[in-house]
């Protein structure tokens, strides 16, 4: 089969590799749609410690079940599925709480842990072997292409659930990238009274379709102390400071952008948090089957992800697709590869 192979840090190729044999507990998926994101850039640069080279990346994908591994229960062949990235060991304290994204046995495949596209091969290939625990059958009304958003939607919805969003509340979303724009739409679908999206450039122009208001980050001081809930997916220290400043007294802030090391927060007067009685929460990934709930929102039309899939390429043109994404060519948000 053809697959994208990260051969070494900052070196990749589309190459012929063997079709994987699904192990016990896995399903063989014929990949039909796969996307790239900023985390893939970190993996290629060698900055993700759980990944070893050579590596087949890809953690935002969908396809059809072809076969199940030995002694494996799961969606039967011909089932269309979206993929959730994290699979926990199932036995550690965090997994028992349902927080398998925080599995204490991270990276240990012998315990059953898997981080699809990170610690095991992913879906930038014609076929992928995926733990059945990571699979979500797609509703009939959800296209396979839209199903590639399964994990992103879960990440966005989990941040809102972490923030305890209630109907009628005002929400500020900072970062009009793929997950931020999913979060804005999911907030509206969950009954938010007002959703304001903060960002800059071409992406902010597109964001006007997915919220009640848009604010350029240069003018965001106007939001100070205004929001019941602020969700941040920009991943910068400036964005985190803005998120904390934008929450009303007694409000909630969810920081979800800085998933990699090296972003430090300074310049915050702690009394803003203490005297403001703020809940400041971190959010990573999407545990507890959140992706399945997000797919149901997608199925009833509560989210438009097709408009966020801004570029399409065949897998063989991965180099061109990669450049389009890295350069944010023509306002690229998500670049989709098809086989």
C-alpha cells in the first residue's frame, strides 16, 4: 500500500509499505479520508517523545472496516467509522475514571495503550490497523469525509464540557482554527446565548459564519470581564492571558491550545484569578466517548465541518498538501488527503 512515512526528523516520503495485519483487538480500516494538523508538524520535527522513526502519521481520519483481528469484537466489515485518537490501558486509575487520555501507561502497547498516529501507525495511508476501542460508527447522514473530523469534534466538545457550558451563557472562543471553529459551533448547538470568536487574518473572516460576533485580537480588550465561559485554542501565552482577562468574575476559562511543552505563562496578576473567583482549567484530547456524542450533533446538522476542510489532495500529492497546510495557503484550515 501507499503511505506517508516520516523517515526521520524533517524528512518524509510517500512510499510503498506492507498492508498491516490487524492484531487482536484491532480492526483493519481502508482509509478514505485523512487530514493533517499542527501536531503532525511537531511529530515530523522530532519534538514528540512518544514517536519513533520511521513512522506513519495521521490521527484525523475515517474509512471502512475491512477485517477484524483474531478474537476481536467490533464494528463488522463494511462499517464506516471515524477514529478517536486515544485508547487507554483500561486498568490504571485515570482510565477507570474514564480519562483514558491521561492513561498512566502511556506508550506501553503491551498494556493496551495506543495513541493512534503518535505511538502507533496512523491513517495517512491506504490502510490502518486501529484498536476497535477507537472506532465510532458514522451515522448514516454523516459522510465519510466529514467523519474524518471525529477526533477534532471530540476535542472541541470536551473543552466545552470541561467548562460546564449552560444554555444561554456567553462564550468567547479564542483561536479560529479547526478546533476553535468546531468549539464555536458546538457551543451554539449546545444552547449558548452568544458566541464571540477572537482571532486575526483570513481565518477570522471565515469565522464570521460560525459565531454571533467576531473580534480582531487587536481589539480584544473590549471583551474584558465579559464572558461566562472562555475557551482558548490558540496555544500562545498571549491567548491564555487574554482568555483569563475576558472571563467575568465567577466565570470559567478552559485552556486547550498549548498541548506541547515550551509555552510559559507570565504577566498574570494572580488576584485576577483569586479575587475574580475564576475556574481556570486545562483540557486535552477527548475522553469518555465524547467523540460519539459530537458525531450525533454533526449528524443533525449542528456543525458544518465541510466548510472547514479547505483543501483536498490525493495521498500521492502529500508534499503539496503539506506545504499548503504549513503555509496556510489561501487560508487553509484543514487539508484533506484521499486514497
